[in-house]
C-alpha cells in the first residue's frame, strides 16, 4: 500500500561517516530486504505497516527543503539512509529526482546508495553535480540468495550493468557489498574488479533478523564473523587493501 505524508524538516544528522546529513524521501521500502535495520530503527517502526509492501511518500520535501537548508552548515547529504531512494515508487513520484535537483543546483555534496537501475534515469542531473559519490549495492553473486533475502530487488547482473553505465558516464561510482551475504567471494570480486576500483564491505550487523531463515536454508555458517573476514581477505587480494573500506 502507498500512503502520503508530510514532514516539517526532512534533514536529519547522519551517524554514518560518509555524510553529514541524510534525507529519506520515503518511509518503508518495496525492495523489502529481510535483513534491513530500517524495519525496526527509524520512522518505519512507528508505522503499522508491512515491510516490503507499505510505503509512505514524504510528498512535501521539495517544498520545505530549501528552508531547511538555510538553517544548517554546509555538508554532504546521504540519499538515503533508511530506504532505497530509487525503489519502485520513485519511477512515478520522481521525489528523489526533485530532491537532487535542489541539492545539486546549490552545489551541495551528495552521496547516493541504491540497488536500482532507475538511477540511470537521472544521469543528466547527476552529471551536473559538483561533488557526487554513488555506491551500487551488490551483496552476493547468487540469484537464490537475492530472491530470498532481497525479494524486490533487480538481479545482480542488472546492478553490475548499472555500475558499468554509471562509470562510463563519468560518475564517481563504487560498489557497496553490504551486508555480506552467502556468495562466491572470489567470483564476485573478480566480476566487480572489471567495473570499479573501490569496494566497501560491511558485515551482517543484525543477524537475528535472518537467523531462523539462515538455519532453515543451511546458511548458518554465514552468521559468523569469520565468514565476513574470509570475504574481506578475498576482496583485498583482488582489489588491494587500499581499495577496500
């Protein structure tokens, strides 16, 4: 179900090192990742919604954002920290695009992270950004893993192609492998190396979200930190330690 809501101030301070502030165009996310922290941290926990199905559109952000920007110091903006800014509804609402128009027109640094190829729609706009970093999230090379843990997401091949097209367009693009899901780490790393120069790795920070599911599917070993360390070692061997964050 899609709902509309409004917000007085769309800007929040970011607790993530890559940005000073965050703007989330939506509450909820139709990609519906089983492991996502946003189900129980942030605005969605106060909604009586079903994760992966129900989304609230913060429809008035383009109207109130200029005023909110005038009240803060300059910094980098994360679009977005608690939902995918290019989830399915963005194709219709174009809300993320309108937010980016405002930020980019003011020369404000922007950091975007998404799983969606819809970001390619906005290449014309992104090319105008003075300071822009884009991370495409690719968490595994296995389609069975994607379909179960990220049911509303595009295929990994589509995400690879998205990153490739972004780089060809001159966008500063990297890959976010997070959380690390069951995968063939060497195969994935070699595949990514053909496209990008940098990768950010992140472990499964909230394993209880998927613990029962992992046990059912025989993926239990991937709940442990040593699996992440093995993946990290594989990526460092292929990319070089200096290119792995």
